[in-house]
């Protein structure tokens, strides 16, 4: 378990990278003081410690630098990427991909099927600790047929496999023999994407220039600068001053730009939910797991959505609400403080003189940890804690310097995927899966998630996902709170942003077609 926790912590430290900076203004750092030629977009971003799509789940910058065999279009459907086409033999469970010829890495070397094999095998290798490994656990054999043809034999059908082949392909000639967690490559990555790394000024900016040889055609915008602005307030100020061209802002900050000349505000739907993760590795929940339904009833989700997110989102009751397999008939845990108290008292809890319930001589309550730098999560956690105090639970909020996944009691978590329903369910709620951060385990949940991924029959999948959501509602891993919109503010001179695309976790996805964008500098 220690290795899993270490990998999870590594991921959370890596992803303080939600949004990045813009503009032609007064930027700090040597890399940004030089005169910029051509068109430039500055994006307000959180900080990166590395760019490693094979090991890490997220990273808005990944899609600018890398490509997968497949890709997602503006409707989040699977389309060709590095592969022009593919076929699946349902008798042998073999996918065969036919790659585009002539695609080159940013260093000029040819991209081959060997690179694909290397990448997926690196993810699958348990020694590398990739949190993406559950996506490929059905792969039994990978065969390089020739330089542009590769076959994957699966142990069982996995209908989400084409979605997972959007995974960024990495160059084997630069990474063979390297440590996939520590290699210097991930500070100077080489990909195939529409942009390539020009410079990385640590803590200041990551500068990308367009790849003139991009196989989909050279991008219109010459340079993209991910300006590191981890503080939400600073990001808003720099958007106001013109230092940024594009940024993901808090709902409150985004509204301040609604009527400003020269700006465009995009309230984009997401599959990105927030909730309280209960850490079942902590013995507190061994004793008190049965009070989790009471906690769920004690949270006024609509009040939090209105007060913190300003209504920019929807109330949450499960992980698939923005997916075709959503089951709206499960228990929603609508706010019911009286029912919450009844459940607590039915579990043998007694109200103490201080206004909090006691159980077996101990005050009932816990601490919600929140990652640093996310004001919206902090506000959600504080609002939920106050509501839970009102039903008699002594709940507090902390922002630890280091997230201790093994010991913390609870965490204000966020997840979500707009793609196949297998994504962010199988590896998040499945027993011992790499992205299962809280040690949740439920045999029925495991069974239904496995059934759903192994069928391409929509009705079979729907029945399995219905049962999964019903069981998850009976035995909650999280107290779901709300889905939040991705509130992007942009320089009005930017054209080409796809406003109808459903964004993913952290609002990731806006750059899916950046090579088509233009900007009026």
C-alpha cells in the first residue's frame, strides 16, 4: 500500500496544473521578457513539476505536445489520431491499428509502432506505478506487425479500449532504459503534437512553438505560453491587466468579466464533480462507516451550488450524471437534516451537551483535507463542514502542506470524464485500482463495473451501470456534492474555441482543436 500511496501523492503534487496564462503584457521571468514575434496565446496555468502523460492522469498541456493512436472530437467521440483506421476481431479480441505514414517526432525521427508498444507496456509495468494502468489491464499481448501496424490482443472485451488509445504515445528512442517516473525527458518532452517545447522557465512559464510539420497541418497561432499562475486571485488580476489571453477562473471571478469589452466568458459544461472522499484506510471509518448515509443527508447541495459555484453547475448524486449511462433513479441523498439525525441516533449516537453527537464515549466528527490553491474546493468543504456541524457532527477543514493519503480522514475530491463510462469509474471505485485513492472496496461494484466494460451491447452495459450506481448509492465511497462548470475567460480576439464540448476533470479539454484557433494580437 505504501507504494500506491506514494504514487498517488506524486500525482496530486504534479496536478496543481489546472489553467495557464496569456497575453502580451508585463510578464515575469527571462523566458517571457523577450520580444514575441508572430501570434501568441498566453494561458494562465497552475504549475507543473513534469509533463508525463503515461504516468499521470491529467495535464492540459499534454494534448498540445502529444498524440494518441485515437483522439476525441468536439462531441467527445473517438476519431483517428496517429492511427488512420483500425479493426477489431471479436473472436480473438484483437484490435489492429494502421498508423499514418510519415509522422515525425519533434526531433525529426519517424514515429513507429514500436513507440506505441513501448508506451503501453511502460504504463502496464507495475514497477512504474502508472495510475493509467487499469485502462490496459486486459491487454495480453502487443504485436508490432510492421513500422505502421500494431495489434493488441485482449484477455476479454473492453469496449472502452478505443477511448483509452487516446493515450499520448511517447518516443521509445528517447525513453528506453529511462526511469518512467524520474527521467529528465519529462522536463523536456518530445512529442508529435501541434506544438513543441521551446523553453521551460521553472515556476514562471512553459513556452511552446507550433510544429510546422504537424500531420493535421500547422497551427494558426505561432506560440502558446503556459504562464504559471497558481493563485486564483492573481490569475484574475492578470486577466484584467491583459497579461493573460485565456484562463480557467472561479465562478465568481468569471462573472466579473461578463460585460467587459475585449473579453469573452465561456460557461462550459463538464463531467467534473466534487465530493467528500472518505478514506477507508483510516480506522475512523472502520468504526463509523455506517454513518456515511447520515453525512450524505446532512449536506445541502443546492445551497452550496448556489453560494459557492453561483449556480454554474448541477447538484451531484453520482459519478455518471453527464454520461449516457446515468441512472437518475438511485438514492440522491437530498438534503434532509432530520433524517440524518434519525440515522445517527439509530446507530447508537447520543447528542452531547456541546451540541455534537457522541459514540462509545467519543465525539463524532472528522476533518476534510483540501489541496492547496483551489479556492472553490476550499469553499465547498467549509460550507459542507458547517452544514454537518448543524446536524451534530464536529467536522473541520484543513489545507495540509502535504496530502497524506494513508492517514487523512477525508478529502474534497474531484473526478469526472466526458468519455466512456468506464473511465473514472473502473479505476476509481474498483478494488485496489491505481486511482482508487481511498481504499474503497465493494464486491458488487467490482462485478458490475467489469460486466459493463466487457460488453459492447448498450443494453447490457446500461443494466450493469444501473446496478453499479445503485450499489454505490447504498454503500457510498464519496458524499457527492456538485458538478461545476468550467468558467473560462478569454481574450475576445480568440476564435475557434468549441463551446459545446463537455469538459473533463479540472475543466480539461478546451485545447482539443487548438491547431484550428486564431488570435488577433
